[in-house]
C-alpha cells in the first residue's frame, strides 16, 4: 500500500515538474531558439538582423492567409505556416519594432476588403470561385506601404529576402543613387527587329525597386552630381567630355561598375545594321591610364562550362562561347559571389593588369584551364556551335573575366579639360574602387530568367544567379550590404541523396535491359524485311517452320524482357517506399519514443531516490 502511494506521489510530482517547465519556457525562454536545420531555414540571417536593428520606428506587418478557402490544399497550407513562422521570427528579433497581424480574409468580410485595399493578389479556387490570399502588407508610421502580393511556393528560396527587402524599403534609409550609362534598350521599347514592344530588362527593374536609378545615354557630357554608384554598360565611342567626367568621378574615389564585352550579342540595333560583325566595347583610354587592359578583340571559349544550345537541325550541342560559370570559377570569399551557384553569359572578353599598374587586383570570375581564345570577328560570323568547337584551341590558361580593382591610379587626362568647369582637377587617386565584368549579355533576361503566368501576373523565375550578382555589386559598392547576406543563403530544399542514388542505380539497370530489347527489335525488323522479299506470286508471305519458330521465340523473349523491366521499376519503387517508411518512423515515432524513455528514466531515478530515503529513515 505504501509503495502504491509512493508511486502515485512520484508520478504527480513528475507531472507537476513537466507543467512547471512548460510555464517557465513560455514565460522566460520564449526568445531562446535552436535551429538544427542544415540551411538554418528557421533562423534569420545577419543581414535581416541588421535591417531590424536599423529600424527607428515600429512597422506593422499584415499577413493575409485564407485559412478556410485553402481547406484541403495541404502543400499551400504548409507553405503558409512556413511564412508565418518566419514572420514571427522577425517579430521576435525586432525588439518590439515589428508588429505582426495575422488575418484570415474570409469571403465577403471586412478583412477581405482590407486585403483588396492593399492590392494583394487573390487566387480563385473552388467551384464557387472563392478568393484565396497568401500575401503580406506593411505600413510604417508615415502610412507608407509596401506589399508582397502573393507568396509563390516555387520561390521559397527567396522568402527571407523578399520579407527583408520589404522591411528595408519601409525603414526609409537614404536610397543609393545609381546612374546607368548605356545606349542599350534596358528600359524596354520597340524592338527594331520584330517591331514589338519589349519590356524593361529584369535586372533594371530590380535596381529600380531598391535604388534611385537614373539612365543616361552615351551622348551625355557629364554625370549627375549625386551619383553614388556609376554603372557603365557596353561603352563605345564616348565623347571626350564624358570620358573626362568618368575619369574625375573615379579619381574622387567614387564607385564604378563597368560591363564591357568582346562581342555584344543582345544589341538589336547592332544586329539589324551589321549581321555577323563583331560588336565590342571601347573604354581603352580610361582603362590604360588606370592600369587595366581589356582584350576586346578576342572571345573566351571554355570547353568545360559551355552551355548546351539547340542547333539548326533540331539537335543539342555545347556552345563554347555561351558559358555557365560555376562556384569553382568564383572567388567565393568575395561577398558579391558568396554562395552563388551559376552565372550565365556569352562571348566574354578578359582582363589583365598593365605592366606599371599599381592597383590591387582581385579576380572575381576566372575561366577554367580548358579555355582558349578566338578572334571576335570569326566568332561573330559563326552561327554553328559545332563549327565553333572545331575551331577551338585549348590555351590551358585561366582568363580573368570579372575583377575587382582598388588602390592607386593615375588620371587619363593631364589637366582640366575645360577652364569653364568649377570642379577641381584630380591627377591621381589612392582610392580607386571599381568592378569590371567582361560581358554585357549576362544582363539580358534570356541568360538567367524565365517568364511564367501565375494567376494573371507575370512571374520572372531565375534559373541562374546573374541578377543576384548584378545587385550584389551595386549593394556592396553603394554601402548597403545588409541584403547581400539575405540573398546569398542558398535554397531551402534538401536533396534526397539516398533516393537519388537508388533511382540512378535502377535507371542504369533499366537502360541496360532497354538496350537489349532495342537490339532484339532491330533484329526483328531485319528478319521481317527479309521475309517480305520472299513473298509468293499471290502476295502471300511465305514463312518456313524454322522462321516461324524463331519469331515465336523472340516474342516470348521480348515478353520476358518487358517483365524484367517491370520488375526493375517495381524494385525501385519498393526500395524508395522502404526508405520512406523508415524516414516516417524516425520523424513521427522515434522522437516521442525517446521522450517517453527519458521520462521513464527520470521517474525511475526519482522512485529509486525516494526508496533509498525511506530505507534511510527506517
């Protein structure tokens, strides 16, 4: 009887201890978190935390999710939970500066009207055409508003960046002034080749969302005085006053990023005026004075990272001039390239230091050892990737196709260009700070972004990191590095390595069996062709008993091979299902079992301590 009472008291004390720990956790340890996921998907990056620390006023975030309208849409509901969890993490880390409101905009409710006032996108679902919202609106104390109209689940890897960008834009920091100097149609307009109106290039739209952007043509005589970052794209035949303005801008230690090219393949005007002619950039006067050489006469070909393109006969071939640079070609220690995976482009030129250069030289992207050069005129005249490959000569030397330079440099001018100018002439600088990229085609949409329609909206989905690279450079040069850490976190998806290995092994077996079947089918075709030649005068097919037996044997063998193919596929499915069962067991059952065993161990220890105490008292 005494033992039963002791066991009950121990159980009661354990339950009280458990609930006490829960209360202590909720009251005192609510801000303590431990993220054990591989990519820290439930933690904020340092960039997001810096943005939150810079907030001077509270921001209201309104998260709209149609809980009832999404009933039965498991995948979307899981993603909504993911978004809400991340927003709650922002609120927790903001020290009271982020006020989160979670709203379910039910049909015909005031909450639905509020979502419509914010111009959030409503997806139509169900037979009754109910509206489904999954968006975010934000408002500061000045009633400035920013929205994410709809969280696309396919864009989950950019979720934190989108939220941090929204908060960053509302925090009202001084916007970086970016002056873009180019004659390329980056703002969109009528295409002279097709006659249709093209939209603005996606990279330019992204810059406009983040910065104060002004576009000037190569006919300008000066630069805007308030320029923080100067972006030059495909310069050619710049006037002397503009060259002087650029030179003195750089001599002041201001920031420059220049996209040059050995052959620009995306200029519709050049394509219309001279098909097959090289279209290279020209900035040699300034570069030579600063201690930089750009080879605009030769295109870098790379046999290791060439992209596959469709040929004229409908086949697929590797184009050595269309390249996809990978992490192995990046300087991954530079913040503008950190964690980026692929940058696509075409017809790159390369950079080198002049003999007397005093610049600090930091290559950002270099070609592989399997690269070589080809004259840009020959390259421009060649439209066949196979012919281009036949002309390739491996130079076995890595070429610098993007570089960061800093330090000492001389002016390209000996004196002030005009006595009428009020600005002071600077002959030399110790603070040159610039990034040079040997391609302009990386800016065009076709090399890094695809378009799709999502509930009536045009969604631009990147398949390469060109946009990240372009914006990272501007952010880094402009001094706003907070968003770089957010964008460069990689994807949230984790590959199923074991499943992929099982699939690969099974597919190898499947292909081997398929090849056997294909050979047998070819033999059958040959036999039938031979038998057709033996038709009699009446047109009937004459088949001997031996031939009939051979055909019967083959039909039986073909059935056996097809059964073997089905067995291989079935075994593949079986292995994956077994693996899935184990994963479900570990995720669902293992953790509770471990917790129960732990509690049982605690109870056992407490009971043993109580028993020893009773014995000591006796």
